[in-house]
């Protein structure tokens, strides 16, 4: 039977192939003004614009948020109960969305047990490798885990068989790798008892100085009713037994006022409540207490490896798992490649690929035992990228938040290659970015602006990079900006001597940092810049250090509360009206009773997204009506919080409302380019660049002669960098010494003195490769930084 010939259809495309755009219509999240945009799929689109123009609101708050919300809705109601409730973004139409994978700059979880190895699954594969090949063989993969303790037990168990009951003796044991002395933390703590209590007082007189341990609450009831000691007796008069019970007693069931409670000694309680967290995750007052009261030393039993003697005894080619985790990842990758073991070939291939991804992404200088809480925002973001590089997924949308943050110009080229590789696998890549080098590789550019805050939120340009250059928008105008080298540099007024610095990868570094000038410390990522500046320059004693730590704040926090501006404003209102300052706080006595000072009412709808409605009683003003009757300079407190920084600076600068303390803070906010922010805007709505500058403005009020800034250009648009340079100049001209850790060539070119570390990262860095003026660095071109700076200034 002959088969009919196949007829080829006309060249019209299949309907399924027509969905090649992500369409957004009428987006109104945060400051977006009815934005409509079409984004091509399977292309690299870069979103640009000044800091606060609405880039993150469009990409993260609208596109990524809606994709995640719709994916969450595919799960059962039971599972959705465990997931965060995501409200639908303020947008009319969102069409053509695909699954979104967000790679943001949030620091990795500051869990004291989390390391680079555990966060990327490299440790899990190493543990399997050692359980198969390690000699002597000590057990399963958990025998190499510092989070699993070794336990054993035995006893009688009752078994029913065929209607009869018999008792049999059974025993069990679990072999873990946790060091029993430090419980897998790698360090042991020693307490300064004088910082825990005042021994001249009794417990009822408030002897305890530990944050949160007051005698008014539950702790007071437990201490007074436990019966182990007399709460009215001064602690210095306690017997040895009573003091031991107060400090070290193991959890014991007690009954106080017919309530069953558990009593536990002070030190184990502090270890559980405070020391289980990473230092960076603690609240400031708790961190200050821990720094004062607790001394950490490397565990003498495991030498800081976190592993017990058994796990360290099993070796492959003379190396234990602790040795391999301490190696630089680039060296470990080479060691894994040299292992020729057919029985574990798939495991070696996967592990080798993961480690090679670290090297490729510019993180080969890390080690797997590095605590994840110590990574910078840029490093954390790249570590998160590791799991996506070898992924087989295609047709997904990757969303990146400034992937070049913290990268030297040399490393930005490698990051660009990775972004292009993700695109070429058939994925849509959306990047929020300020660096011209990354904007240059875009297939499509969306420029938001023209200004920040209420002056932004519109699409200024959409098209190619060449079109952006010719567009006349703030980004287009500044895209080809190149800072020029200073003709004349300032003369130092003194030097800050650093001798024999050996922190982390530093190699016995001696350097003199000039004072009274703008000094830039630079070098490739991982070369030792932060180690040199933060570990060798003592904090305090006239040094104001502004690091990359994120601002933490709830929707009740705003620029006025964060900067301390609200205190003088409240006092000024109270003095003018003869009432208490607490009335003018929406988090205290003045709060609207209906919404508790939030301004909105949140209605929980179970697995559905919570609904926020403006409070009907206060109309979103957050204060009681009686409070709003009090005025200062003709304005009530809600009207003051609705002012922009620029308006408020004028308002508190003269006339009836003149308040010098408030005016000083407002002047600093305006100096860092935040004049457009409203005083009561929730911190949760600020962009990364705005938060960075808010932090800078707050610390500018600290008393000190030396300012240390860690990458202040993070999150800043090219136009904002110019503003920052003017601010740094004003600080130096006012007699301050400014030391900046920075990769941005504009800041390097503007410096009076450059200290370049390198030549590479990790054990290939840690040395001073250049000291001198920017002009000398460009002329010599002796380092990677010199080559890139010369290309930047056209030298």
C-alpha cells in the first residue's frame, strides 16, 4: 500500500511560537506610574536608571513577584500555608511570564553552622566521596558531617508476636562527625562573668545585665520560685553550689505558682538564645553584649575544623575531609581532577563541575569551610549562581540584581560571559545594572526615570544600547562618562601605619596609609582589601567604619526613625504644644488605636494573599485625631512625615519650626542625594542604592577623623557616583581622612593615593602590588587595576 506524500504546510508560524514577549501593562508598584513595556524572551535585557527610579519595582516587585505568586498557587492549600503570602502586584496585565529564578544580593543566611560547602552541596558530595574512598573506613556520609553528633544507646524493647509479648535487648549507634567539645561550631566560648551580673546586687535588685533577662517578666518568676538560691541575697554571697545552679544547671522541671516551667542555667541559656546565631544576624544591643561578655577561641580539640578525631582520621591520598575543605577551591578542583577512581566517576564529575563553576565565576579563592555569613553581598550572589550554571533548565527567566556588585573590572568580563551563557541556553535574562560594561552586552535596554522617587517611575527609553547612547536620558548622557585623573593631588597630613598584617590571606603586609587625603584601596575580588582595612585599622578611636551590612527595617521603619531624625522633631512638637514627646510616635502613645499606627489594616485570608486596606479611622495618617491637632510651624506631625527631605530641610532650617538638630540630619541626607525621599517612607520600599546612601548619611554624623567606606558606589547610577565623589571631596576638605575600598574606576581616578592589592585572589593575593598616585598607576600599567584604569581614562 503506497503512503500518501506528506504535504508541507505554509511557512506561517505555529501559534505556540508566537509568545515571544513578556508584556507588562499598567504597572503601579511603589513609584511606577502606569508603566507598560514589552520585554523580548530568550534575550538579555538590562534595566537602567538612577537609584530609586523604579527598576526593582518593575523587575522584582512586578514581574518576578507575579511569577512566584502564580507558581505558589499550583501547590495544595496545605503547602501554601507554609509559604509566604504574596499579594498580586499593582498591574493591569502581565502576559507571557515564565518561571522566574531570582538571584539577588541578599546576604546568605547568617546561620553559624552554614558554610560555603553546605550552602552549595559541595560538602554533601565530599562526604559521600570520603565515605566510599576514605581509609580507614569509618562509616556513612554522616560520619563526616559536623552537624551530626555521635550517639549510642541500648535497652529493652517490647515486641508483640502471634498474640504473645516478648522483651528483647536492642542497641543502636549513630556515627556523626561533630566535634563534641565545640558541638560542630569550630570555636569555644568563654564568658566574662562580670559582664553577666553585678555581684553586689541580688537578682531581685536587677543584678543580671544580660539583654532581655529582667526580673519583671518570666525570668523573675523562675528565679524567685525555683528554690535553688535566695533571689534577695547578693550574688557575691552565694555558695559555690548556688552559683553553679545560677550559671550552669542543666534543664530541670520546676513548678512555680502551679505552673510547670523549665529552669536552666544562665550560660547554657545564653548559648542557645544568642550564640547559635551568626554575629551579623544579631540585634545591635545583643551584639554589643556578646562582644563585651563572650571571648571566642578556636576549639583546641578539633583545631577549628568542627570535626571529631574519627572524621579527621579517614584520608584519601593523605588528605582528610577537613584538609580538603580548608583548601582554596581552585586547588581543590585540581586535586579532584587528579583522582582516578572508576567506582565513583559520576560523583567526581559532578563535584569537579561544581568546583570549576566557582573558579569560572571568580570565587576560586574561597574555601568550602568559609562561614556563609562572612561573604559580601556580591560573593553571596555569585555563590547562589553556582547551582544555576550547570542547570539543564531552559525557557526560564533569570532575574539578577546588580551581578557586578563587588567585582573588579577584570572580573566583570567573566560575569558578562556567564550571563550570555545563560541566555544562549534559551533563557530570558533580566538584569538590574548600573555598570556600562554590562549595559554594553544587552540585547535590549529599558531605562527608567528620569529622576528618583516621585520624579521617576516612567519608561524613558526602550531599545538597543546604541539607541540609549543617543537618547539624551540621564543614563544615555552618562554612559560614556569617563572621570579624568586629577592634575594635582592633595598632600597628606600624616600616616596611619599598618605593620605585619596577616589576617586571612594577607602576607605580613606593611603599609602606610596617608591621612588627610582620599585613599582608595583596590584589587581583584578576594585580594585582601577588606582584610587589610577592617582587620588592621582598629575600629573606634576616631575611626568611623561604614561596611556593606544591609539595613534591616520593618514597614514601621522609615528614614526619620532610622537616622534618629524623629527624636528632635518629636521634642520640638512636644515643646511647642506642652505635651509629651511620645504622643508624636506612631509606634507609641500617639498611634491610631484602630491600626496600631501602621496606617493600614492587614486582613489575613488564610492561604490567600493578605489584603491591606487604608485605615478608615486615621485615613492612613497613623496618628490619633487628638495628636494631629498639635502643630509646629503650622504643620501637624503627619504632614511633616509626608514632606520630602528637601522640603523638611527648609522647614526646620528657619522660622518658628527651626530645629538645629533635625536640620543637621536633613542636610546630611540631602548631601548624599536623598533630597527626594519622604521622611515617612517605609524602609522596605527603598532600593539598594538608597539604603546604602541612607546608611552613609547616618554615619556621617558620627564623631571621628578617619572614615572607612566599603564600596559606597554599590547600587549607584553613573550620575549618582559623580554626586558621591563631591561628597567625599567635602569630607576631605573638612579635615577628615577618607579610606575607600572600591572597584569603580571613577573613584580610583579621583583618588589622591591608591593602594592596590593582588596580584590575584586567595593565596595568589595578599600583597601590596602598587602604592602611589592614580597617574603613576596608569603610567606604570604594572597591575591588572593599572591596565583597566588606563583603558578607562584613555591613558
